[in-house]
């Protein structure tokens, strides 16, 4: 991974990865975010949680400038999205793989497109690009399927392609929109392993989830969004007892729909009763 | 046949067919991926007004068609980018305006006639002049240059616009690049297959190719090959009898190829699924 060292810019002390103040988003005259303050510092691993329709997905997309704010402001490494230039620092993992109008694309082609922010126009694909793509495919266990059309993959495998695409760009900061939604247990575990590696490398991660599953021990901060406002920002939801021991290598023993999570969160921040149930 | 190949008008027609066969599917691959298959039709309608303007003002119709269709393409892209539901209607209005305006202007133009109008609507490859070839050649170079220079970015844009934004790509600029390139392709193709069938050469070779390929690059390469084969093949077919219109022959040949590929593709794919071990997940790293 000598590549990583040369490809990652030096970090300025005290800089913020994301900084939103009073962020408001209105879509079709409906307020989705109603004044959100959120600052994410380099190295943090933030889980943005909330029920469907709470605005959590809108929040992370607004952080990236993908959805324009109707009020307040948001900064990416200290700059408004429109004036941000170092997009290679950001690896975005959208909720679903878009396959466009049906023209096939191979797994390798899609993963290689994650290099785009590092490949200036007319710059030919070089050995570093190819190595990054090969590493990313390896990390998500899709090397053997590199030549297959992404359209032929299962949902979980497509999710891995999206993660590999972000990995291929070797960014500082990952923004993942529900990377665990609707994926099989094996992919969840693989995602947890991949994230653990990124956390060890000191990468910043902001991920949207409504259940953390095996990602839980990696999270350093939990942000709960409800009705377009942040109702909890602080300690991540932690299971109690044996599992909460510091340094405990966590293999999640609970069922995915752990009822305790909401309670713990609510108690931690006095955010009132949270209902995580009744979601798709 | 050899004699025909020596005839200057046929040589020009052959060059035109080659350039169209190469360019239209190249741009078409991006357009199909972007779910804009009918963009070419829209621009084709608008281009008719451009052609008629040429006759009215006594300038080269190919040049006025370039100007008007580029303007039309930019207008279409601006409407599309706003993403309003009323955009659909706005586009329809633009298309009707293009055809009606073209027919009207052609009617009042001093040199205009129904025969001329038809030659642009349905193509008249045999009447391609050396001037036409210069313009078509220059446009073809521009189109291929765009694909080479912006191809990688256009791939990301057409695959997932939001991803393109999150990668810092100039989405608005690239969208205009696609629209303008499509407009240039329409003008290249209008002499060969006619404005009403222009879009067929952008879409059918791509639809055919994607039945047989696994990747984006491969689809584009095969589509360009198919484009050249059907354009030249259709032209040759039209030499069999003066009653065979080349434009229609090219498009029907392309459609025939599509039906064939549909059958072959199904067969090939069934074979692939049976390959053992393809769906077995690769081993996962256990510890980080």
C-alpha cells in the first residue's frame, strides 16, 4: 500500500471534512432538512441514523452538495461544494447501482470509473490506476467477476461493486448511503472488514444506516435524524454487557433487529422515544 | 460493381456512409445509456428548419442545419436539465415547431421544392457532393474527438449523474457536450438516411451490440462495426435496383441485424449461465 501514502494529501491540523451550519433542504416545497448543524472531523466514523423519510439520506447528499441547500451553508474541507476542487478526497457510495439505459458495463469498468476524480482529462490509465482497481476488486472479493456485466450481479454483489468503486479512488473520506440495506450477511461482514481496514488507516467515514449490524463496533459517533432535525449527536449506540467491553473483537451475536438499540440511544441523549421498528 | 466503385458519385456516397456508420453508433452508445434514445429524433425535427433556412437564405443547407440543430440540442438539454414534468411538453412543442417551420420555410424559399424536402427527410446519399463530404468529414472528426477526449467522463455521467457530480465532473458542461455532439451526428447522417431516420443509426446498432457484449467499450466498438457494415451494406443493396431507397435499406438492414442478434444473444447468454462456478462467491478475507 505504498500507493496510499503518495496518493493521500497531507492533512492540515484542525480542518473539517464536512461542516454544515443551519442546513435546510426543501424539495417540492416540502421541508426535508430544517436547520441542521453537523461537523465531521477527519478520522471520525459517523453513523447517520433515522427512520425512513427522516431526512438522513438527504442530509449526507446535501453534505456533498448533491442536493442544493435552501438555507444555511455546507463546507467540504472548508469550501462550499461549488468551489471544492479536491473531489478525489471523497468516495461516495450511493444507495443503489445505476445501470443507465441498458448498455452493459463490466464490473471492472464500473470500479475503474472510481478513478475519475484522479484521472485528469486525456491522462491515460497507468499502472497506479490499474493497481488501485485490482486492489479494490480484491478487497470486495469480486476479482473473479471483473469481466462480467454488473447487470448480471445480485443486489449484494452490486453493493460491493459500489464500495469497490469508492475504494478504487483511494479517498480520505467515504460517504456511504445505506451500504448495509438489503444485502446478504456475507456482504455485511465483508463490508465490516473493509471498513475496519479503512478505520485503521484513519479514513473518515460517514454512513447512513438504519441498522448497524456488524458495523457497530467501528462507529465512533452516532447522529440521529428525525423530521429533518438532528435529535441525537454523540455516543454511538452500544450494546450492553459482555459486548461493551473495550477492545472486544465484535462478532455481532444479536439478531439484526436488535430492540435494545433504540432504548440505549434514547437514554444516552434524552432524545425521547425512538421507534426503529415498522420499517421496511 | 467495379465500375460503380469508379463512379465519383458512388465514391462520395461510400465515404459518407462510412463516416455515418462510424459516428452515429459511437454517440449513440452514450445516448442510449443516458436514456435519451429519442434525442436524435428531436434534433432531426429541429434540423429540418435549419435546412430550410439554408434554402431561404441561399447558404449551404448543411451549415445552417449545423447551427440550428446545435441550438435545438442545447435547448433540449436545458429543458431536460430542469427536470420539470412540463419539460416533456416543451420538447414536443419544439419538435412540431421544427418540422412545421421546416416545411413552411421550404415552401416559401425560392429554390425549395417537395423533392428537395424529401431528399432531406429521407436521405439522398447519391446526391452527396464533395462540399458535403468536407463538412461531413470535419463533423465526423469532431465527433470522434469528443468521444476520445471526454469518453471516460461521459461514461460516468451516462451511468450515474449523481456519481458524476460526487466525482467533481462538470455535469452541465458534459451534458451539453453530449447534446451538441448528437446534433453534429444528426447533420452528418441526414444526407445518408434522412432526418426522419437519423436516430435509427444512433440507436439500432447499439441495441444490437448490447445483446452480444458484456462491457461498455466492447458495446461501443461492436456498435460502430455494425454501423459501418449496415451503412455500406444498405448502400450496396440500393445499387441492385434504382427502386431501392438507400436510407430505408440501411435502416431495415440494421433492424434485421438486431433481430438476429436478439436470437443469438439469448442463446449465448443461456450458455453462459451454465458455466460452472461463475456464481460462487470468492473467498472473503476473514480478519481486517
